[in-house]
C-alpha cells in the first residue's frame, strides 16, 4: 500500500514492460505485438512472459529472424488502422532494417501530407554492461534521434516504462522505445491502475543548486549515485532524467541551467555526435549568459564496446566519471 491508499507493487523493469503491453492491449484491441521469440518464449530478456497466454497467438506473434519483415509488417498494419508494437531484439539490429525505419516509416506521414499516419512503436533492448560485445551492446538512440519523423523515448525506471509506453502507443507518430538492457533487473514500486505519461517531458530526480547533470537511461542511476557522493563534499547537483530525446524538453534544460549555472551531460553513447552535444549546443545558443563555466560531456569513448568485463566497465561512464565531470565543470 502506497501513500494516500494507492496500491503499489514492486516490479522489475522487465516486468514493467509486460505490464505496459498488457495495459495498452487490454485498453485497445487494435494494439498487437510481434517480434523474435516474444510469444512462446516470453522474449530473450523475459520481458513479455505470459502475454501470448493472455492475448492469444493472433495478437502476440513470433516472427522469423528477419528484422526487415518485422518492421515492414508493422508499417503496413499501422497504415491500415492498427496500432502495432514490434520488438527488435537488440538495438544493434536496427542496422538491418534501417531503410524501412529511416526512409519509409519516418517519412510517410510527411510525404502523404498527413493522409497516412503510422501510429506504431518499435521496442528494443539497448546499450552495454552485460558483456555481449561490440555487435550487441551499442547505444543507438542517437541514430533515431537524427531522423526527422521519429520520436525517441528512453525510460530509466519501471514506472516510466509503463507511462511512457502508454504515451508512445497512443501517439499518432512512430516511436522508438529504447530499453537499456542493464536496467531490466532494476526494481521499483509501481502504482496500480492505468498509468499514462507524456512524451517530451524531462523529470528532475534530485534537486540541486550548483550544477545540472542531464542523464539518460542507464546513466540516470549513476548520475544519482554521483550526486550523492558530491553532496557529501558540499556540492549540490541537480539530476535531470532526459526520458525523451524527441521531443526534447528544452525548457527544462534551460530552466535548470539558469538555476545552477553549470551543465554536465552523461550519456552511454559514443562521444562523437552524441545527444549531449545537441544539449550543449542548445544551451550555448539560448542560455550562454546563464553559464558560469563551460559545459562538460561525460560519454563512452568513440570505440566499439569490448566484451571483456574490465574493459567494458572502463569504457562505459561510471558514477566516479560523473563526479570527475562535475568537478571539471566547477573548476
């Protein structure tokens, strides 16, 4: 039982994915779900266990190992009145079906002058930390962010999985729903009942006055850990969870920087052309005089991620890296 009589249940991030799909499939019969091993096996990461038993094999379907077929099928379904959800098992495999996503799905509504909408969601497991090597550990949210016509969402906690997924399914445009695989075991109390969030809204996870730390996905817990350590040193860090890259909550960026005067972005993406560069560019354009020092970006190096545990841990930003980045920003 939560505050004010609200019933809550502790869910893992992976259980929240199933809860999110269940909520939207029960609400809307036009929502269906396809992907590799998502039905009988419950998903390779066990995020969709029990869905086929609940909704049947017409609405929860296993597909051949063909990302092009999966994405092509949901595109056609969305064009004909359904609200399909597809899973691409690893985000790295977007490279296989990128033409359909970037050249067809992202552009159809624009090229038909709004006559054809594509209300579809493509879910995917993203990022490193689980020793899967360079071809199964990439953070590809920046790929999608760069394509006009796609919305891009990255929840960092179970409650946001449910609420942001509902917003994504109900949106008239295609949404890339990015799930950091390292977070699947993360637990949180999630309220009972329908949860609906909105796209394009960042969330302040910790208030602060000395420096703004903008983090996304798997980097949010690390940013909070860093903020705790910095607090013990007398540094008040405001941690903001980006949550949505497209649309991007630029008002939240500017408001926080105006309050603290310092900015640190924390991303798992490789440094070159990462989303943090866009955030820094916005602040430089629109809030330059609010800054008391240059922004700092904490990123993964521009390298393929290694599989060896010590090397992967060295490459992906840690809480200690975030602390070091904040110290550089405040120097």
